[in-house]
C-alpha cells in the first residue's frame, strides 16, 4: 500500500515508534528511524527492518531537544528519498512529580521533546508534502491530550498542546491532500510506562502491583494495556486512502478510558 512512500518516525528505536516504523515498512514504505539508544542495537533494528520488509531503512540520531537537528534530519531524509511523505511525531518522555516539586529542566525537556519537536519536524516536512500534493502527519498524542492525571503536569500540558497543534495544522493544509491527526492511546506497555512505575510508587506510596492496578489500569475500563502493534495498525490505516477524510482528529485508542 505504501510502496514509493517514505516515512520518518521520530522516537522509533523503542516502543510505539518502533512498532509504527515496522508496520509502515511492512506496507512497503522506506523508513527513517530516529531515537536514542545503543549504537549496535539500533543498527540491528535498522538492518532487520530492511531485510524483513525489502525496503530502505536509515537511521538518523537527531536529538529532539535541538530544533536545528530536527530540521536537518527532515532535510536529509527528503534529499535521500525525494520526500518525507509520512511524518510520525512520536518521540516522547515522561516525568512524574508534584507541580511544586517538578524539576525545571524536566519541564523544559518534556515540552521540547513531546511538543516543540513536532512543530519543528512538521514545519520542515510540510513544504515537501505540499509540493507532492500528498502527505500524512501523525502525532502520537495520548489520552492525556484529552484528560489529565495528577503528577504529570508537563506531560499533560505538552499532550494538550499537541492536540491543538494537530487541529491547527490540519486546517491549514486541508485542501492539499495532507491529513494531520493525533492518535491518543491509553496505557501502552512500553519502556516509557515501565520506567515511570518507580516514580509513581514513590509519589503515591504504592507497591508496583498497586501502581499497575490502581493507577495505570484503573483508568482503562478494559483493564488491558494497549499494544504498540495496535497503535501501529491504526497509523497504517491513517496512511490509507480510506482515511483521506480523517483530519484534525484526536483519535482515542484507550480501552474506554476517556468514555468514563
Ligand atoms: P519509549 O520510551 O519506548 O520510546 C520513546 C522514544 O523516544 C525512544 O525511541 C527514545 O529514544 C525517543 N526519544 C526520547 N528522547 C529523545 C530525544 N531527545 N531525541 C530523539 N529521540 C528521543 O516510549 P513509548 O511509550 O513508545 O512512547 C512513544 C510515544 O507514545 C510518546 O510520545 C509517548 O508520550 C506516547 N504515549 C505512550 C503511551 C504509553 O502508555 N506507553 C501512551 C500514550 C502515549
């Protein structure tokens, strides 16, 4: 379905982004993966995508904290492949703490990576999409783009921000066959969620099992984690012609969380 398209997925060395990169490659798209991690492991991921799906996969280590790096990454991808047809703004981090104890540097990093990086990448990618008259921008938002939880003020602020950014961009390019959407997953079992368990245990004075049951899955009526593969399948659908009229949408995939 996506042969001759190129997808750039930020934060795709792990979790949801990696699942999305693999799923787009499985549809024939060339992919640029991005993110932090061990060099050899990343090379293994890149090579596996290429051999498994018969596409070209490249890695770009652009730091989502650095606007110039982000713009350079998009430029390089466009030069290498002709265009970035699909941009998935997915990189994200979390920090759990009360507002009055929230470290200033963590606030700045979360806003930069979870929100501003999407602006910088989209700004750099849209001209190429406009030129080709086709494009897909998919932002990995969160249920926290729609509702809040305590102790996650920066994350919730950034995700609400990406919701507004998604809608505004979608309106700007609505007549150019470019769609801009946000997927809003509930809790997905990835390293990002695993890593916040110790901090949540500390902030709430809970055991690990209590955090999983009473904090994470308490919000999710199905009592099941979303899988990265389910989010990836949704992203693939958003790239299809069937999804051409879905734009500016905040699309929940949260086991019923935001219905409650
Ligand atoms: P993850 O920790 O598994 O992956 C995050 C990715 O972002 C990694 O590839 C990491 O290297 C990359 N990254 C982090 N900082 C970076 C930087 N400075 N520069 C470049 N790359 C950087 O987490 P995940 O759960 O897969 O999260 C992916 C996205 O999904 C995030 O935006 C997150 O907010 C969102 N999300 C996650 C969940 C969940 O429950 N896991 C739920 C809703 C939304």
